[in-house]
C-alpha cells in the first residue's frame, strides 16, 4: 500500500474594477457656480454629499452660488439641452 502526500495549492485571483473618482477637484469649482439638478443640490447641501455638475465637476456645495460667475461649460451644455426640448 502506498501513501500519497496531499499537496497544497494556492490560487491567486486578481480582481480589477474601475471606480468613479468622486473626490472633489481643486480649482475651477471654487471660481464658478455650476449647474446641478435641484433635487441633488438640496440633498447635497443637507447631507454634505458630493454632486456632479453638467460639466463633470465633482464637489460638495457649501457656498452661495450667486457670488460666482456661471461655469461656461455648464451653461453651454444647459443651453444645448434646452434647445433640444424646443
């Protein structure tokens, strides 16, 4: 009768996933007011969660947007969306 030695095997399985980077960007969001869905903006102001503007900027709103000029990229996107509705 022969005895077999059990073998140990290690299996390495790499998982790669792509995650959306929701960290606030430094820079432009401080200089412009951006267009965001009103419901999302209200929630973000209350909960302190980040929002994504039409232009793609991500930030946590905390300032009065009336003090800043409108982001030209957001404005252009908004006007193109409104033009498609007419």
